[in-house]
C-alpha cells in the first residue's frame, strides 16, 4: 500500500516512524506534503520518505491518505484535493469534531472515510487510537487501516458517538497525566529529592500502574485498595485527594474536553 500524509507535523511524523520501524509500510511507499517546508524536509531527512509541497500530488500517488493537518484547515484542504480523490482511495482523518457526515458533505461525493483519534504516546510506539469507518469502507479495508494504526500502538474500532469520549479519555489525557507527574515530582522536590530523580520515580509509578491495569484485569479500584493498608500512608494521601476533589476535577475536565470536541 502507498500511504500519503497531508501534514508532516509531530503526530504525523510519530505515526510514520512507527509504521516504518514496524515494517508495515516502507519509507519508499510513503509520501508527505506540508506547506511548511522545514516540516516536510525534516520528515524526509529523518524518515527517508518522499516529500512534496503539492497536496494533490500526494492524493494522485497514494492508495490511502492521512489528513494530518489541524482541524481548522480541513475544509480548505478537502476543497483543494476532492476533485482528484478516487473512488477506491481510503481517507484517514485525525481531527476531533469533524464528523463522518461533515466530511462526506465536504467531499461532495461517495468517499471511503475512516475517522481516527490517536494520541501523542504514538511518539514512543505506545499510542492508543480509536477508528470509526463510514458505510463505504469494507471490513477488509478497515482491517488494513487498523494494521497501519497498530504500527505505533493499539487500536479499537468504536461507533462514532464515542469519538468525543475518546478525545477526552485518550486523545487529550496525556496532558492530564503529564500535569500529575509534574505535580508529584514537585512535591518530591519539596521533600528534598533531586528533580531528575523525582521525575523518574513519578513517571515509572504511572507507567507501572497503567501496566497493572492492562495486564492484571483487575478494576482500578481494586488495585487502589491493594495499596491502601489500614491506617497507612497511602490511605492518608487518598483521603486528601478525595477531600480536594481529585476525581471530580478529572471528570469535569474530561466533560469540558468532550464538549469542546463536539463544537469544533
């Protein structure tokens, strides 16, 4: 499969890197376009892909096209390429808020579209991506796209009504986790730990905890209770987190995130 990217920013580069390093698509079978010359030239230098400044050239060359530009540029990019998009081509989108119905309306003709929502851990091959196809995409085509998406992490096929929840729980959530790691490290520094060690201890605790959720099959609440010894240090910390609205703050933040996603 020849794979084209319109937009060669951080997310696109992370996706391409994983796809190439896992042998899913070779560098010579990937072409990237970007109006910002340094972005496309950097992608060529680091990844060895073909590059162009012409979006239509990517569409004419590729079997599947990833629209990896900011949501606000989708309308103008689609207007530019829609006349050269072919019936059998797959269009993979990354933008929150751009529904399948909206995308089909912009193209103005039957187009095979798969909405996806990856996240930035794709940069270290630990991405989590949701995929949602429109009615023109066959099961075989969807699986071929999922294989591409597995090049930089894991993927789940979801109904479109879940996409805004995915944005909140996965697409944007690395920022919440980074804030938590930073706060944990700041507290450790206040207790006298060097900052470099504080970041490592905090980040490894998050990494290991996430791995326990995924590999043990236990509910997070059960795992939390395993750490909370009666009268111990952990339950004392949990009590403070509950009193200061830790969980409700996260839930309200995610609700705001999902609402913003719907409005884009």
